[in-house]
C-alpha cells in the first residue's frame, strides 16, 4: 500500500515513530486471536519491532533458536521486499514450508516495514506458492523439522479464499497505519511551525512533543480563544447546557460534580455527559480541567498571589496537584508561566 502527497514528499519515517507500539500490540493481539493467524510487525530489515502475537509452538521454537531465527528474519525480509515489488500482499512459503504473508507499509514510496502474518497450512494448493528461502540441503534443518513435525501438523488449515480475505483485511490495516502516520507527522510539524511564528516566548522542547500533547494544546487553545472572545463568559451552543455552565463559572473555588450539574439542567447525569461531550468535543472532565487552568493563568498574570493561594482559590485539593495539572495542560509550571509572562511585558 502506498501513499503519495506533496505535503510530505520529503518526509522520512521510521515505523517505531509512526506507531504507538503499545496500542498497536493490543490491536495486533486481538486480530491474531480472531483470525488464528500469528502476526508480528517488522521493520524494513525484517527485524521484529513488536512481540509475536499467537505465535505457533513450532515457530516459537525456531524463532527462539539462536541459529534458526536468522532464517526467519531472512524470510520476513524477502517476503516484505517482494510485497513492495508487487505492490500488494505477498503470500509465500518459508524455509520450513509453512505459509506466511507480508503486507508492506509504504510511506511516500518508501518501504518502512511490514505486517507479517501466517504460520498456517493451506488445505489445497500450498505447493503452488513460492518458497522464498530454500534450504533443503541443510541436514540439521531437516532433522529439526522431523523432530517437531507433530507440532506443524496441528497448524490451522486455511482455504485459499479465506487466506485471501485475511490478506485484504491486513492490507486495509496497513492503509490505516499510513494515513495516521501522515496526519500525525503533519499535525506536529504544523504545530511546531505555529509556535515558532507566534509571539509567545515560552520555550518548548521539540523532541518531546507528541501527538497527544499537540491535540490537548490545540483543544485548550480553542477553549481559551472562545473565552477571550466572550470576555470570559462561555455561551453554550446548546442552550440547555447554559445553567450548568453558569454554575461552574460562578463557583470557580469549588469542584462541582456531574450530578449537581444535572440537577440544574433537569436531565440525567449520563444524558448531560453526552450533551457536554457534543458541546466541547471531549469529556467534560477534561474541559473542566482546562477551565481551571485558564482561570489560573488569569490569576498568575493579574495578581501576586502565591501558587498555594491560587490553588485554594480554584478548589484544588493541594498545591502539588494544581502544579501537576497546570503543567500537564500548558507544558510549564505555574511559576515558570508567571516568570515568562513578566519577562514579555
């Protein structure tokens, strides 16, 4: 699967940077269990970069073997490169005559890795598949296979049609990986450029910026801009929500729970939660935290109150929790925020 686009024509990707590997492994594990396919993600060299989901007993023995595992990586690498050459999933036989397939991950015509899946046998037509690594002359390989043939015989057997459908599904997943990579890279680059061009003097470390931080900051900026445009008063798009929002704004020193807000709007807490999420684009608990930080910024800029006083004024349990919450959203501590503002005035 390939992706072309002018915006990223010079972009160089590493698959480890593209994916949140912890999240991917959870998805990979679920797919492997549902399909009975063993799945692993490899880089362009055929080196594994995720754990092996649903690996079959025989293949696990081989991949844990210090000498035999090298051949597995060679098969993975050759399978991936052949998939790149053909531009589609490549189904083949490995050196032990077990069926595998490679689904290439291509970004801007550059091969960055592959989804490797398989460890199955075909009910028919298996010998028609290409064997990418032929080692029949290696006596110790023959001996090893013969010793563990019973394990191979228990591998799941697929029809050619089912195998084809599985390959198509994994190809769509590859397309999703690519599209997310493009969006992630472009968003972070645009964000960095915006920071460089803005008048803000707050320093930031480009190396630690990730998609989650960027998304949070953009969401916070939207809220901040809307409050500034309305002189700090939030006018809800959904009028039903206005009493609840007014209650929050009138009681900045308290933490008001969803049950209390639901009571003033005459709806159930669960329904109110859905309405608030539709209003703000994310759970109200997150927006509430951003509001507290927005009010804290105002107090840091307009008063000489101590950090502990601001924390108390906004209903935080303790100053340390306030500092952590503030930094999580803004990227700086309250004290450093005040210093930066004083420096720019």
